[in-house]
């Protein structure tokens, strides 16, 4: 049942194509809920202090961390629940993109805390922020499936690639087709 044939590369790729999007969506959802829940408890989240100062600076001192942290916590939990349940996925992704844009602000607001010596040497806080590119990328990939897009393990036939190349140009480069 679980011999070499069962573990062939094409079967593994096919499994990844069938399940990868759901795994990505649920994984992102769990991360957002987890980090969101931490923000409900003062002093527990590693990002609480810098997030509070960022909102304070962004609002010119009008919104204090004691008020902004519960809002941010709810926001992140809503993103997580939306990703896991697929409820209001378009709105969920907009909230994700907005929240992620906000997470990069400390790189601009507090460069002395996010970089050592140059922008090529991030501190641990800077690394924590920069890794959010992966979360954004995951959101973009999920967004590509909203209107029925999906991962596939079947390569495009060559004639289809050439038709797409004629119509859209860069397809040749994207699919590494010689011609």
C-alpha cells in the first residue's frame, strides 16, 4: 500500500496541489489568531511594545497602547478566523494586507531598533518584522484562488503555452519555454 510507487514524485506533487492551499490558509489563520490572542494580555506579546509605540506615533500620540492593543488583537483574530473559515475572504485579505503594511512601519519609525549599522543587518526585531513578507506572500497566493484559481500538478501543454505567450507576452519566460 505504501510502496515506492505510492510515493512517486507525481503523486506527491498532486497531493501538494490538492492540499497546499488549505494548509497555507489554515496555517496563516492559526498564526494570526495565536499572535492576536497574545495581544489581549498585557506584557505577553513580544510585539506589543513596538506595536503600541508604532500606533502612538502613527496617530500623533492620540491613540494610546492601552486602547490600540485590544483593537489590534481583535483585528488579528478576525483575520485568523476569516482565513480558517474562508468567511468573507476578500475582506479578510484586505485586513491582512492593511495589518501587514502597519507591521513594516517600525522599520521607518525606529530604524535604530530594527537595524544594526546598516539596513543590511537587521536586529532581531527587524528580522521579526521582515519575515512578514512571507505572510504577505501567503495572502497573495490565497487571494489568487478567490475566483476559482487553484494549484495544479498538471503542466500546460506546449500549444497552450505558446497561445498564452502570444496573448500575454511574458509567459515564455515564466514557463521557461524555448522558442
